[in-house]
C-alpha cells in the first residue's frame, strides 16, 4: 500500500500533521504508523507531560479536545492518541470535527479507528482530510502478499530470493504482523549485501524448504502425486506448525491464480495480474495447461468443501489428516 509507505516516509522526515485518522480492518498498518509517530514525538522525559492516551470506550470528546488544546511543556509537540476510536459515541465525532477544522499547531492528535473503515461522509473525515492525514487500510489479497514482502524487505534493507519470498507468502499468508516479525528476525542474521534464500528461511524461521504448502501446490500443479503425498504426510505430522486452514487457503489461492491465468489476454501482464514473481510464471503456465477451466473450477469446489468439513459445517468435523488426504486424492482424479 503506497499511501502507508508515503505516510511513514513523511513521519521519518518529521513532516508531521496536526491530526491523523487511521482506520480500517488491517491493524498492522495502524499500529505501525502509531509506533512511528510515538517514537519520533515521545521521549521518556516528556512522556508524563506531553503525551496523553485515551480509549474510545472510556473517553469523552471534551477531554480529548481539552488535551489537544494544551500546549507542550517539555517536548516540541503535545501528542494525544485515541485508541479504539470506533467506540466513541457518534456525537463525539462532531465535536472532534470542530477541533479538526482549527487544530492546535503544537499538538498532534491520532485517532485509531479499528476493525472498519471510517465513514467518509462524516464531517470529521472531511475535516481531517483537509487539515491532516487520513489512512484507510484493509487486508491484502493473497496475490498482493509477495509484493508486500518485497516492499517491506526493501524498507528494512533486507534481500530475499524470489523463492524465499514465495515460500514466506505461502506459509505465513496475510498475517502482516507475523510477516514483519519474521522478516525482522531475518534482518538480524543477514550479512551486509547478503541475499537470503530458502535455506535461511528453513534455518531461522523453521519452514521446511521441501515439505511446505508452497511445494505442495507446486507438486499438485505439476502432477507429481508421490511428492504431493509425502508433503501431505509431513504437514499432517506437523499440524501445529502447518494449520489446515493455512494449507487450504494456500491451495485455494493457487487454483484461483491458475484460473485467472487462463483468462489473461496479454502474457506480458500475466505475472503482475497473478501477483507472482516472473521467475515463477513458467511454472504456473505449465500447471495451468494441465487443467481445463472445468477442472480448476471443480478443484476450487473441492478445497472449499474441505474447508467446510474442517469447520464441521457440512458434516461431523473430521480430522485434518483425513481431510487433507481425501482432498489430495480428489485433486489428482479431477
């Protein structure tokens, strides 16, 4: 998300705005922006005087505004943070809108509106959009995860091979907080100008470079039943580290990409459309050619059915081992 990185860049350069509205369903972005602002604006000596934290459920708009209008005593800015702002009563937003129209230059107010996007029709949104910064965030789609990893590794000056990126994307999924944590861990062990590969992923993160969801989808796509069965056995033996929900999510995303690839009119745009590295495009094309549109549609239905079974929706809840083995057999007999 370019808006996220642009905002972080502004904060890093100390180009602050008097008021921020951070909202949406992906908490990683909101937490990261708040942490960046706090790191830049709050020092230990000034924390007790020029930093105020509110929680929406308990806060009153008048208290927030009074704190925001207070001038800093020690620090350059007075920081006022409202977490869980979605729990504020709707009347509070109007009062905050009046403040946002004429914010105090020496104060910085941060509203963290979690779990949903803030209503753009409200006066508060329009006032902050004019006077400050608005960031609205949402979870990534599966095909956006590799790009996010590449952007994040660039931001922390870490280099990964395309295979390592795909492995992480498949194994961790769209859990951005965990992805960031794992990438920071890799940064600590990486040498200057070193490009880490799947061996480093296996060594420092604990993901097998041979037996994982990424290699499972590859084995299925290329029709290698023997290898696919070995991987399924490994995943079942190590179910705690390889939750069934993530394996099924990976397979669902994989077949969606193959189906999408069949509809791509311009081959030059195929990798970008799928959200994969051009390094892997030939592999996806080979797999897509093995299946018809009907077979890919049935494959998606099989994965969806397995997901419902794992949740006990379509039948008595089955064990993950049985579900995964049954699914594998179905995928190889399409």
